C-alpha cells in the first residue's frame, strides 16, 4: 500500500512538472500577429511643422505640390501676386521675361503670418528660362528662413533644376537647402513615384 501511494504521489508530481513547463514555453512564444502592435513606427519628421508652398501658372507645379502634400501632410499654400499674370500663353511669356530682365520683385498677395512656425518648407515653382519666377525671389527676400530646411521642387520643359537650388541658398544662406526634384511639366500628373522616391531620399 505504501508503495502504491508513493507511485501515485510521484505521478502527480511528474504531471505538475510537465504542465508548468508547457505553460512556460507558451508564454515565451511570440505571437506574430501581436508583435506588430508592440512596434512603434518612427517618422523622423513627426515633431516638425511642414509647409508646402508653390507658385504655379499652368497647374503642373500645383499637381506636384498636391502629391507632396498628400504624402507629408502639413499646410499647403499657393503663392499669388497682387497683379495677376496674363492667362494667354504668349502674353505670359512676354510679361514674365520682362520681369526677369528687370529683376523685378512683384508684390505678393499671399501673406504667411506664422512662417516662423515651420521647420521644413517644400518650395515649388516652374523653371522660367533657367531661373525661378520672380515672385519666388520676392518671397525669399520678404521672409526670414534661417535655420529652416528648404526642399525645392520644380517643373520644367527640359532645363531641369538649372541653378535654382544654388540661387535659393544665395538668398537664404543660413537655411539648409536639400537636393531638389525636377519633373517634366508634361509628366506632372503621373509623377507620384518620382515624388515619393525623392521624399524617401530626404527621409520622409
């Protein structure tokens, strides 16, 4: 009888040991469906305020600006002038060329009261004869962008960025000017992949 009781006790002890061991193993196994809930996706720009600012006449630069805004968020503003540009293409060419030759600074109707609140400014414009439209120069001279990051994006008919990033840096020497993005005007509507690749290269 004593032997029988001993066997029963030993059996109970062995059963309890196996049960505890199995429970311990289950607790140590990571559920792949739960692991993603414990990972925090880090966006390096979460704590930075973003402005997408653009000047556009044909609408091509505006299309690219909207794609950027859809991807990075923040605020988006169209830069406009007090005196409207001609809607006729030939008249626009003459008008814009005259502005460029005179190194004009057209008055802006767009006012940004809280420019100091932004850390990153995506600055968009068309390439007009190898340079930025003169309203962009007005903006750069009117606003203090020191210590901000300026990311230029441009639409063009074959001239690319030209020297416009260097011109921005010359106007804002204490800002950080990133690598720019150049999109053919005719490709602006379908430029999503080019834009997202550029944003990725900038850390977005």
